[in-house]
């Protein structure tokens, strides 16, 4: 009943501006994780299809008009691409609710709303002149003669970009990669997660409507083999990846023999520090966000470090908040948390929870499946009396599971926060903003939020990780520049 609004999607691969069936004729069902119903079918890419897609992207880059267009022309195309997506905003929200299990408010605000706004900005970026003058200077030469040197620095596109994305925020992350790659004049082969491939094909339809030249955007679905092939092929110049740290390191190794640039946005185990002087309401509203996308988010505050003087009250109120969460089919507006993506993911979460119990942690709430007939649901779960060295505190569980750990001093909080292989995002809650700012400088993390701001991914603010949370940055000027190469053109006059 709740997905009845959606059409049944049925897509072939999108290669060189055309819809192409899988070379072995194979199609796979796409499942709604809340209802276990089939919501669509997609062709599954083979090695031949990957080859065709890379060839098309290569030709479009080497011979086509895209990298050579004037900034104004390319900006107009990006604007047309954005407009084609904006027209389908309501449909995209429905699709994301059904395909990823997101609740409607999150689907509308973050999954779809934010990327459409980024595209507004990238139309401006595409229109910029990529050339900047270098300073005039006096250079020595081998002959001993001094010459007047000057030149220009040009940011040119990197080439063929393979974009590989995970299941949790499919449209958001596909646009986060395809947007800046196209804006700067690259051509792209996009490989979405096999669990959530449909939004990638909506991007392909937008590319047709915007009349992007053939081969500029290609979409090939598939699993590990397709991803691997994109990383090893010498015709690909760069891999931009979002996903787990394990696959991130495999991608780096796969890309190494051909010395590709890699941009890696990986996992996290983000600390949220609640100092003694914190506004508890504010801290608790952030702490309760472990249920965002059913805990399947990279920067969710899953390790909550609370001053021992507040810990008992904090745990009591967080438990109350988590027990108010309504778990169910996110197409129902009353529901505040949807399912995990697949049963396998739920089993993984269950094994971490069991490990936490066996290690001696206290289960404050949750730790079970709710009694719903269909769907891959799991209850919001909170642990305390845990040690930061345990798996439940160190591993990215990717489910609605958090831990609360007490501390007595700022030094101790910083030490525990940094005692992690990840470093993606951190939060500090304190009435003493100056102190929090000082602490922020010692936290090993790509982002530190002081007194709130979780989920505010801005086109202007670089996002990315320290340690096993990644390499490079998305968003901001740095995120745009990842997709370019610098060329210095020098001219010397005698
Ligand atoms: P995953 O790493 O299992 O898979 C991601 C993608 O990589 C999929 O498309 C998959 O098919 C592909 N892949 C798998 N093996 C590959 C290989 N050897 N070579 C090339 N491609 C390969 O991740 P997932 O389970 O889909 O998503 C969850 C992960 O994504 C979490 O770790 C989460 O933290 C991370 N994530 C990070 C960010 C961020 O911005 N840092 C954002 C969202 C999600």
C-alpha cells in the first residue's frame, strides 16, 4: 500500500548516452527494506559493459566537447541537469524512502534537498574562469642572464572519473561526486551500490534531458567485480569512493599499479563530548540522532563521552528519547526510524550487540528486533559500562547502536575521543565555547561541531576524514579541486 505511489522502475545500463542491456542479459530486483517488496529491476553490468562505459567516457573526454566547453556553456548544461532533477524532487523523495528506508523528513531535507542546493552552487563554480595569473618575477637562467618570467596557472579536469558509492545516502552521495566531477569538465562512470541503484539512473535521465554530450555520464551497476574493474583499468584517471574503510583500502591498492588519484570518504565512530557545563537538552537532542537513517550514517555520534557528574541523568533521558522512537515503514508519517538495508546488515548489528553483552556491557535499552512481520528492523540500542577498547566502541556497526562512556577531565575526554582508528566527525557540548574551541583543535577529526550543527553538509565546507576515515575532501573549494589537475604555463621574455 505504501509504495503504491511509485512506478515500478526498470532500467538498463546507461552507456555513451544510450540505454544498454547487460551483455549477459542479467537483471536484478531492487528491494524495499521495509516491506521486502520488489520496487524495480536493473540490468547488472558485466566486464564487457564496464569496458564499454570506460571507452565511452574516455572518448568523451579525449575527443568530445565537454572538457573544452567554455565555462559559460558548461555552466548552462549543469543548470539544465539540476533543473531536470529539481522537476523530479517529489518523486526522488518517495523513491529514497522506498529504496533506502529513510524517513520522509530526512529524505526530503538531506537526501534530496541538500544535493539540489549544491548543484545551484556548482553552476556558479562551472562558470568561473579556470585560469589565474602567476606573479611576474625575475628568473635566473643557465646562461646567467636574468629574464622576466610570468605565467598562468590553469585548473584542468583530471580526466575519466570512476565514482563508486554506498547504499546509505544514494542520491546525496551520487550527486556529491558526479556534481563536482562534471562541473570541472571530467567525464564519469558511476557505479552505485547494488542495494540502491535506482537514483543513479534518475541522474542518467537528467543527463539525457539536459543534453549532456554522449559518454559524459555513464552508469553501470554491479558489485565488487565491477568496482574493481573500474579501479584497475588504466583508462580511468581517478577513483572517487564513499564506503567502508575496508573497501577504501582495497580501492587504494587496486588503483596503485596505475597510480590513479583516489578520493576516499570512509567510515567513522564519531565521539560526542558532553562537558560538565553543557546544555543537556542540546546535547541530548544530538545524542538521540544515533537513529538517523537507522544508524547507517558515517558521522553519527555513536560514542558519547559524558562528564561523570551528568552521566546518570544523561543516560536516563537518552533512554527515554530512544524508547519514544517509532520503528516501522518510513512511508508512514508517524514512523521516526526505518529499517536497516538488508537482513545481512541486521545480523551484523546483532552480532556486535551480542559481543557487547558478552564483554560485560550494560544494555540500557534495545538490543532486539521489534515485532514487525516484514522488513529488516532493529530497535534503537544503547550501552553503558563499556570500555573504549571493546569492539562495540571501536568498530563501525552501521546500525542504531550507541555507547555512553563517562569521563572526569577534559584531558580524559580528548584521549578517549582520539583513541579510535577513525576520525571523521566529533561534537563538543559546553557553555564555555572558548574551551570547546581549544579542545576541538586537539581532536583528530575532519570535522568538529561545537554545540550542534549535525547534518549540516554545506557546499562551502570541506568534509572528510583523518586516519581510516579517508583521504581528501568533498565540498568546499578543496572538494572541487580534487577533480582537477594544476597546469602551470610559463612565458619568459628576454
Ligand atoms: P561498502 O564499502 O561495502 O561498498 C561501497 C561501494 O563499494 C559499493 O558500491 C560496493 O559495491 C563497492 N565495492 C565493494 N568492494 C569493492 C572493491 N573491491 N572495489 C571497488 N568497489 C567495491 O560500503 P556500504 O556498506 O555500501 O556503505 C557503508 C559504508 O559507507 C560505511 O562504512 C559508511 O561509513 C561509509 N560512508 C561514508 C561516508 C563519508 O562521507 N565518509 C558517507 C556515507 C557512507
